[in-house]
């Protein structure tokens, strides 16, 4: 109980602070805080709170609070409870770092941190061969995608002349008209697709179900797998509007959604069935982001919230069973 109470304080305080910013966010304001760190390479400690990052941050902290309360009973009487709460706090911090970063290089640090912490959480029961295998597969695929994302961000920084999201969003025409745009887009999408388990990089997600149920509910429905979706949504105003963007996201998203739906029907294990329906949802979100219309963006935001709520709940029900 003590571990759970201590772990609950930080996300609860963060959630209340975020809710306090709601009126300013609703008015369309983007709050940016910058502290110069290594100006020689354009790396600043910079944070950004706008509508998109606010939405993701509220999901991360809100569902995080519920997962911690659930885990207090799930791990009751087990010696591993303290280790779980430390790792879940670290993971929550890394996810908040991704969605609140204004500087893309700074975001990449948190991006890699999520891969490392998820490796430890998926392999939480290290005596299980399946858990060790799932953890290794997750680290190799998402880690490889992280390297591709690093290359894409460096190219994007060279095109724009800045790694600040504010500057990148203001330079949409410069980015899409540059000769390096196709390569930059490919590398960034490669990083996003591996993190959000788009086919053919989806293999790690079903194997990650070897993790304890609170980990599955948090990492693989509400947060970690949404990191790639967040990057695509963040880059949408700056890099969308081209045929490459439209067809790449539409095809990968549609194939993932249909393929995962068919595979979900074949599963006899409840967590595996939920894992494949999560893949379906991630494919659908990617499909929405491929479009240009305001209706598609509204559908994206709505389905993002709905999926996080119902899928986390279903995983927790499976944990009870």
C-alpha cells in the first residue's frame, strides 16, 4: 500500500496541473518553455503544451493513476511490487517527456528511454522464457526504429535549420518542397511504425503480452504504442499534404487494421486477442492521420481517447480473470 500511495502522488499532481491548463488550451494557446542547454548542436531543454500534447499527457497521467491503484491489489503480498512501481513511474516520466518536448532531439532521448524501460517491464518476470523473448524482440524492433527516427530528425533539422517544433510547423512548404523530403519522411515513419507496431513491424506487440497485466494495460493500449501515433500527429501539419504521406499512411494503416482484425479472430488467449485488436486500432489511427480533412482529425482524436479508455479497462478485466 505504501509503494502504491507514493507512486500515485506524482501522476495525480500532474493530472491536476494539466486540468488547470484546460481553459488556456481550449482557447488555442500553445505554451512553450525553453532553457538553453547545448546551443552548439541546437539542443535546448524545451517543453510545449498545446492541444495535442495536452490530450496525450492527460491520457498518460489519468490512466497511469488508475493502473497504479489496480496494481496495488494485483501485486499485493508480492516482493516485486516496489520494483514495478519504480519502473512504471520511470516509464510515465519518459512518455510525458515525449509528448511535452518542444525540441525533437530532446524528445528522442525520452523516446529511447521508453524502449529501455519497456524492455525491463515486458521482461518483468525474467524466469519466464516467453517474457525474456518478448522483451528482446521489443527492444530490437523499437530500438532499430529509434535509430531511423534519429536520422529523420537530423535531416529535418538540416532542412528547417532548427529542431524546435514551433519552427518546424511554420516551415511546412520548405519541408515538402525539399529534395530530401522523401528520405526524411521515410526515416521518421519507420521510427513511428515500429513503435506503433504497424505491419510488418507488429510482431513484438503480441509477444509483449508476457508482461504482467498492469504493464499490458498501460504500455500496450494507452501509452507506449501511441508514441508512434503521436509523432505522426505532431508531424502532420508540417509533412502531410503530399501523395507520399497520403498513400504510405493509408496503405500501412489499412493493411494493419484488416490483417490484425483477422488474426484477432483466431486467438484463444484473451490477452492475445486484445493485443491484435490493439493493432487494429493503431492501424485505424494511422489511416486517419493519412488524410487531410478536419473530419479525419476529429475522428483521430475521438478514437484515440475512446480506445485508450476501453482497451485499458478490458486488459484490467482480463487481469481479474
